[in-house]
């Protein structure tokens, strides 16, 4: 069977900022494809560029170069008017649901506004549509006349999910959507996202720093370090045999998924994206670095194609993995 046509293609995407007379390379040459019905997790330490990338994809951060295409249509570096046409296909759910909800709007108004704006409801049936959305995310329809401050954090995140679903998107970008919630509520939100994905055939780009969450929800994982993807592969292969030394160090830092004693824990400071190291960006912290690493930037080398994925299978076969490390040549 051949590989499927991607829903989202990101090509050499760069987001650079002018800071203090220098250039901060927040996202620096990121490339990946996201396929229909799958969940791709984007992981890495704070400041690696995950959220900057997410905001660039929805037009909230201007891109420096490169592009992204959704269903073959460009969604980066386009006008606001052109971006509005993609809003019903691509939605972003933020980490802090309270900050992303208008405190002056009732929940009925919060959900009704996108329904009316994108033609998904009329004035005559908008209330019924709001009730339907609340039911889909597990909230009582009688709560629709309340305001955001009257809800718990988990309930507010359900409302944010309902608002994203209102426009019937194909792709949801979930930016640390469970990190502000306690463990029991996290599990409920993750179960909700998986259930909605099955029902609607949704595709997720799931940004998180929690590898436990990654293993539960993701089909594939992209590991970011100082603005670049250093490893991209199916979830089970990454957890069982990470190919990049940075991925190995991340997994070693979590006792429940620690593997071989040969893996070294992550030490040292994360380099500034304003002054990234020469060559491989991980080499100052890498226990396996050798003389070539500071001199050359490794490309993404192909890895063996996995036999199966650990999370529930997406609609199509999982692509071949990659690792940005000379050890994988």
C-alpha cells in the first residue's frame, strides 16, 4: 500500500525574530507531514519552538520563510482574508482555556458566535446547535447560560474544545491543552479528544511536554530541539528504541519509561535560539558527540519503517521515521 496524501504539509518553515540587534531562530527549518485521522505529538523542552510553530500555522506568528499547506492549499504567509477561509478547517486550542474565553460572553454566546459566523447555524437553530456541541463534550446543556468564571478548569477546556468543533474542522492543533489540569481531569480530556477523533475523523497536532500523555494519545512523535525536529517516528518505536541522543535523554529523565542503562540523563543548559550552537545543535549536551558534530549540521536520516503503531491505528499506514543525527547515517 502506498503512503496516503497528507492533510498538512510543512516545508522548511522558519520563524525568526529580531531581538536586541540579533536574530532569534525560534523555528528553524521544520518539515513534517500530518496524515488524515492521525495524532502527531510535538514534544521538547520549554522554549524549543513548539508553540511558536503552532501559532505560525494559524497565522498568529508571521513566518520568515518556508510554507505549510492544508489539503494542498497554502495556509502560511497569506492575507488575513485568505486565512479566514481556512478557519473552518484548522483550529487551535490553547493551554489556558480561561484566557481564551471572553469573560463577558455566556457559553451560549461563545459557541453561537462561530456557528453563525461560519454559516454552521442560523438564528433559528443556533441554540439547538449549541446544545448539541455541549452534549458532544460531556456538559449539561443547562450550563449554556453561565459565564466562564462559573466553571472549573476542566469544564472550561471542554468548552474550548466545543468552540473549536463548532466550525467542523479537519485539523485541531492542541497546544498543551492538559498541562494546567490535574491528572484525573487530564485523563478525561484525553479520552474526550480520542472519542471526538473517532466520531469525526479528526486529525490532531498535539503539543505537549508530557511524554506519558504522548504515549497514550499519539500515533507518531516529532521531537523538537532549539527550533528543529531531531526525531520523527511512530510512538512505540520512539519509546522502545529512540534513535537520537536527545530523545534518549528525554526518555531517561522519566523513571517509568527509562530503558537501557547506556542512555545518559539530560544535563546542561538549553542553548538560546538567538545563539544556537554550530553544527548539530545538541552537541554541547550530547554524551555521544564526536569531532564532526560541531562542524556540520546533520540532515534528517531515514530510519527503519515500523511494523505497527502503539496508539489506535490511523486511517493509513505510518510513514518511515527520521532522525537528525550522524549516528543514524
